[in-house]
C-alpha cells in the first residue's frame, strides 16, 4: 500500500496528566469503573515518530531501547491499522522527557502521542479539529484509559472522563495557574503494574466505597475547581488518593506503591496544612506530586530544601498545559 522508498512518517507529542480524581479498576466492558478528572501536564511529554517497518512484526523503541510489543499494544495497533485499512507493520520510536513506568502516567502521554502520530501519518493533520480529537480519543482508549485525558488541545487544562465522554472543566484562576512539582523518589519500574492494579481493584473491600466516593464527588470537585474553593479541592483530591492506595495495599497483602519516602513527604506536608496551600497526590507509583499556585513558591523552596535531608529525589516541574502537538520542536 505504501511505497517504502518514500520517507513517510508521522510525528506527534502529547502531554502527561495527573489525576485529581483517579480512575482505578475496570468494569465488565473494560471501561473505567469510576469517573476521573485530571490536570494536563504540558511539560512532561512523549514524542513519537511512526513509520513503516521493514520487519514482519511491529517495532517499538522507547528512549532508543527496543521493547517487546505486548498484547495490549498489539491489539491497539491492529484496531487502528484496520480502521485505516493498512496491512503494514509499524516502526514506533518514542522518547519521553521524564522517567517511564514509575507512576508519572507515561502510558497516558505514550498512548496519546502514539495515537496522534499514527493519525498524523495517515492524515498528515496540520490543524486539529474537535472531530480529529474525538476520533483519536476513541482509539487511544484501546491502549490506555488515562491517555484519553491527554488527547487535548491547549485550552483543555482540566479534563473529565465520565460515562465514556471527555469534557473540559472550567476552573478558577487559582487553579489555572497551578504548578505541578513531581518529587521523583523512585525511578525503578514499579513492582505492581497499573494493569495488575486495575484487574484486582474490584476485589478490594474498599472498592465500593471508592467508586461511590468518585461518583458522589466528581460534580462537587468540578464546582469547587470552578469557584476556587481550595480547601474542598484539597480534601477531595487527597482523600481520593488515599482511597486508591488503601485499595492497592489491601489487594496486594500490604504491598503498596507508596514508600517510606512518599510517607515522609506527605506527613511533612500535612504538618503545613492550613498554613500553606499545597495539594499532594500520588499516581500508581511512589512519586509525590505537589500542586500549588506560584504564591507558594517561597514555601515550596524551603520545603524542598528541608525534605532533601530526609528523602532523595529528582524534581520534575510542570507549568504548561500544552496539548497535542505535531510540531517537532
Ligand atoms: C492511577 O491509564 O495506566 O494513573 O487503562 O490499563 O492503561 P490502563 O491504565 P492507566 O491507569 C491510570 C491509573 C492512575 C489514575 C488515573 O490516571 O486516572
């Protein structure tokens, strides 16, 4: 179908995202058991190039290392290639500007960038229409449900995924100026993959409470973001994080994503509650995200200087809400 001598390729980059209300566990249809809401992390991105492979199987390179194509990726590629009526195999070259598989949602940015790069390959899209975005979200969903919230344009800073629908959440200016500092305390590939976590979630005694919590509070979270109620947003986000991590600990006999380092950071932040406006959360990993407005910069500076005597970490910072891009720079 494609002339191999011609140097066709598709390229896209996509942001990661941090969930403020977390999707954890799938229903019988393989869809999220509960609604989720995230903030776009425009500076923490995957950059993906797609071309036709000379091999009989797909090829995947992440940060210049070849990876085996797992079943999930293979199914994802089959569906999207069938849609474009393409029988060829793909060569996928992806680079991340943050560590992968450590709980900074690399599968969100990874699948979002891959889907967009494949669309770019077939359609050579220059201007993104809402229709393009919707189709990409449909396909990205076959790869990773959190990636659906990363297929966004620049105006979609806070994104809700509920009942298979993506919507933009308008927020008060204190949140639209939010920074995310990720204290990356563990760069090892996590022992409990999020796929294992999702498949065990429904067996947890905390599951019903967690799902009910998300269903009952997603609307309240949206309203609190909109009217700028920091304390309400803080308690909703932190409690949701605790519920997810409690379910993991119960599912895996006490094993957890959170490490001693995460707990030290969280307990020091809790000591400052009421004095400083910083929200903490952790995805499926040990790393702690600090979400705050720039008026807290001085506190954050001194907090990081203090905490580094107890916990070693690499810092990844995010300020931008940049969405999907087909620009190579
Ligand atoms: C804790 O989207 O990685 O980050 O759909 O199986 O790929 P799959 O799972 P994935 O799970 C993300 C879980 C989370 C919470 C969230 O981002 O909502």
